[in-house]
C-alpha cells in the first residue's frame, strides 16, 4: 500500500531570527525542506507528495528545492493559508474527491523522521482511520494558570505528538471542513479528527524527530547528521 504525503511548509519562522523562512535554512548544504522531502521521495511506500508553500515562494520552492534536488514524487507546490490549519485544508482540497486512500501530513521542518516507520504509519491509518506518531514525555508536566501550578498530570499517560499524522483522506478532509464551519482552531490535525468522535492510534516514533524552529534546534539537527540513528 502506498500513500500521499502532504507537507505544510508555509511557516514564517519568526523564532529562528533568520532573514529567510526556516524551511529554506541550510542544513549540511541543503535546505531543511529538501532533507524532509527526500525522506518521502525515496520511500517506495509513497506515491506522491504535495508541498504547501507561501504563495510568493512557490516558484522558489519549485526551482531551488524540487528541481535542484531531483525530487520526482513532488506532484505540486500550492499556496498555503494564514495559519498551518488553513494550509493543510488547502492541500486536502487540492487532492479533491479522487483521493480515496491514506494521506500523511508531515511538517516541512521535521527532517529526521525514521523512514522505516512509514509503512507502519500507513498501515495503522488504513486499519484504524488515523495514526499519530509521538513519544512518551520524559519530564514531569505541570498544568499552570496565572503563574501557579494547578495540577500535575500522571506522566505515564502523556505523550508528545509529532508528525507525520496519517488518516483516511476522506476523514481528515471532513474534519478540516467541519472545523472551518465551526470556527474551531486545533493545535494539530488529530485534534480536528478527535472532534468527530474518532480516536487515532498512537505509534511510538523517535526523540530525534524534532521540529526545527529555533537556532538551538538547528544546532541539534547538525549534531544528528554527524551520528545517524541506528535502524
């Protein structure tokens, strides 16, 4: 079974403090986005890739990332929206009604997702309707309000959600359209699906699957490149 991959890469990267958007920052001589796309472009379990970019960067993305690095499975680079949720919705609308299978939604600045997990994510989404990659929390988590601790959730039940998050395309498209109709903003795609009464599976991923959003993250990413993860 193969799947479509939707890559939202329309973020501005204000926390990075750079003069270009974070997905185009260089990591070992290639843009971060090129590393991420290559991960899926090389997978036999992926049939096509859709990139969602800021409208004024579409030509740049096609030229300096897709064409320059020979990414054959990138079918289209389309315009994103004001926020990530809008960008993903645009991508799902681009797929249209002809897409009956599984779609993986993955952040453009998470280049270290283990490729070996791609078929497991697809299979879990196909069997259960949805699958989220994540890792158990390592630290104690505090719930805080007005600068004071309200509660300490039991750590054994808490996970950090990452991407990819994979779903039946029809299900996640319906979830996004319903969220738009209701004026609901979620923190990830799974939260929109959960609103419809579904409970996606959680698949343990990797602590290396970081989202590169700050200068410190970029330093960590460079360190990861010098010591690849073991299979």
